[in-house]
C-alpha cells in the first residue's frame, strides 16, 4: 500500500512511539524533536512522487491525439511512463524497497542530528523503523477492508 499525505502524521507518531518503547534505542533529547525530522522525510518522498506523476500527466497530454488514434489504454501507458521516469525523479515504485529506503533515510537523519543513540547494529534500528511504517499501513489496509465489507453487507430497513 502506498503512503498517502493524511497517513504521514500517524506513521510519524508510530515510528516515534516504537523508537521510544524500544529497549535498544535511547532518545537523547525531547521525543518531539523527532517529529518534524521524520515527517519531513516522508513528505519529501511523497512530493517527489507527485512531481513524477505531474510530469507523466504532462507527457501523456502532449501525446493525447496519438494515444487515441492507436487506442492505447491511458492507465497502462501512465504506469509505463512512470516506471521509465521514476529513477530520474529518485522515486522507488516497489513498496517494500521504498519503505526500506525511507527507513534508512530516517535513521540517517536521526543519527546526523544526534537525536538517538543505540547499542545494536544500524540495521536493527532501521528494521524497527521499517516495521513501524509497514505495520501502520497493514493495519490501515485491514481497517479499510473491514469498513468496505460492512458497507457492502449493510442493509437498509424497508
């Protein structure tokens, strides 16, 4: 599942809480200092993808007539062009790889700003951050499915 803008504050809080409750990570300063740092990384990544999407839309609009003439499926073409341009914009399209990359960037930023200290390998802390992102998205997806199911099974009284 993709990270969406409304998810960012919740994912940020989940990462902060998981770090705070971790037995192997020590927060050197006020935990609230982590919030803007983590949030900014997630927002930057999302904005990068939005820029990519806008560029792809521009390119497709320029070729609209040719696409209609050849009866090209716009959705498939969007994905093909997006896949081709993604490296240029620094966007990773595979969810797991992307979340792993985000976890790595967040960890680097927390270390660089001297917000945390830990006595285990960086990989273990990165995995904690990755799990926070992944767990939140899985819970959200599960809730979405349950709500969708309830709506589908909802019957109005005659």
